[in-house]
C-alpha cells in the first residue's frame, strides 16, 4: 500500500508512473445520471490505476444538476464543480472545464452515459502508448433508439469526411482524450459556429495533430432527455457550419 499521497496520485496505468487525466463533463439537466456516471468513471479509472479527476460543469441546468454536482464534489475528493449561471453550450462547458482542470491529459465525454466510462482506460492506454495528440472513440457499434437522429449523425460525419478529406471513421464523436495544450489550441477558433463540437476532428487534422481512433459502443441514454429535441432542425443548423469551417481550415490555412 502506498503511504506517499504524491506517489499514489502520480501512478499511471498498470501501477507505473503516468500522466494525470481530467475527465471534463458538460452537464445540462442531468441530475439523474450524475451519481452513476461519477461512480462508473471512478471505478474505471481506479481499476486501470489511472490518476485523475472529474470536472463536472453545470451549464445553466433547470433541474437539480447544480446541487447534485456540489453534493458529489463534497463526497469525492477528485470531483471539481463548475457552474454556469446560464446555458452557454458544450464548447463553453469544455473551456470552463479545461480552465478548472489540472490533468496532463483531458478527456471529454457526455453525462448521459452513451459513452461508457469503462472505455476510458482503452483511450488512455492508446494515448500513452504512442505519441498521439488525441485519441477519439469512434462509434462502431450503436444502440441509439432514435433511428432518425442516428442516421443524421452518421450522415453528417460522412459529409465531413468527404468535404475535408478525412481518412478516418466517425469524426463527430465527442469521446476524446487530448493532450492538454492540444485541446486548448483546438478550442482557439475564429468563426462563430453553431455546433463546433462536431468539428474538433476537422480542426485537429488541419492544425497538424496526430489522431488515433479506437472503436467503442455508443449506448442508449441512461436517463433524462437529450438537449437536441428536433434532430433534423439541429442537423440543418449544424450544416451551416460547413462553409465557415471550410474557409477557416482549408482556405485560410492555405493562405
């Protein structure tokens, strides 16, 4: 048993020294999912001996998400609580979570448990085994109950692959582990996007970062409702980002 807290905190996968991991989770009306999410993330990191923390960002929730996050931060020493007074969106949740985090590596995931916390060690191991800048979980197997939403998501991913010549799989997945400075640089963009969270792989590719993908299963939402109430409308609005991204990452970069 380690008696040196510093040594225990800096122990990586397999008991060897390794980089610390900050799991950043934007949360919007996710009170029913958070206790299970935190327990499963901590179990996954603990079983793989991954030193890290969980940063829960309440993004202006209307339910009890904020109080639940505060309760969890009192219950677990590795929970950091961040609160937005109003809804600011996933990307701003990432920025606030990144600013509050301390890890060498940063992993983004959703609060609804569609990305399984048990897959975190696989991304972490891949990230630390080679000189990758980010490792993305691509949703090879899907359990999405809403067939229209699933088809629209897959379709937009295919369009992104075609327009930006990305020889990758599911490029829209938000289950990604980054090197800290890489994530900060990717979030430094100039255009005003409706859904930049769909473009992180595009940005990473054109900024010259090394990308690795690991197959995962995309599960059904555990509880609550998605913030995307009308998938078709959301997808059409997200499509308006394509010419902006084309200009920023292809035309402007070429110049």
